């Protein structure tokens, strides 16, 4: 059984909505288990001139800006929207490249990453798996008690991804649902000789007769 402190502990989620073309949305949401608060949101817009310089220029910019955001807000976890299966191959490949640098940034900062499909996010936040962007903006505004609609829509989608993760985790803890699979987990530190910390602890326990 989960303790009350576990279900009410403060969690800060960085939601990311990767884009194959156009801006990649981001949103930072914090919850104490009772209410959610928006801390920051926006979208990474890459200068078209940068994209002409090199195919990887835009990916590098997204990675650098995301790393700066992680350092500034120190999120507990990252929630990312998964690739929509109905996309054509070319668009899906471009989107996969953006998601790749997003996951790289998370791994470099030891952030656990959770992935949610667009339908999961819409159903969780709007109660309808086919909600349009305007409906999502309205619901995100209401759930986060924002003074105005979050713009651009990419940023609203990122905030929705963060809210989806928070709601999913709260339901999991409340009803004892097994944790969902993560895309990336914090690295386990290893001693200089390459032996894992867990292995060292097990060896020490056996030696001491524990």
C-alpha cells in the first residue's frame, strides 16, 4: 500500500511535444498531489536559415535549448508524446529524429522518460480521444487555471502531455496499477572497476552474513 506522503509528494514534469516540421512544444507543470501549477511553457522555433546550413542544425538547436530548460527547472521526470502511427514514412522519420535528441537530452540529465500516444493525452485531458487543438487548449487552460489560452498550440499540447503523466501516475498510485514502461531511466552509477553498485552491496551482505 502506498503511503500518503508518496501520493502527495511534489513532482515537476517536463512535457515535450516533438514536431517533424514547425516548433517543438514544451511545458513545465508541478503538482503537490492536489493541484497542478504551470511554471513555464513555449515552443522551440528553429530559424529556417539554420536548417539550410545543415540537416542536423535544427536538431542541435532543439537539443541545446532543451538541455538549458532542464538545467533551469530541474524536472523530476519527462513526458513525451509518441509518434502517431498514421504518419507517412518521411514525416515519421523526421519526427523520430527530433524525439531522438529529446531522449538524448533526458538521458544526459538522468531523467526518466514516459511516452504517451496522442489519443491517450487527449482522452486524459479532454475526456475525448479525438479532441481538436482548440478543445485541448481550452481544457489545459482550465486544468492549470491559466489567465489565457496557452499559445502556440504546440505548447498547449506539451502541457497536456505533462498533465496526462500526472493524472496517469496519480491513478496508478491510488489503485495500485503497475508502473508503465519507461523509455529511459536514470543511470546506475558504477565503481571505477566496472562492478555495479548493487553487486558490491550484495557481495558485502553475503560476507557479513546479512
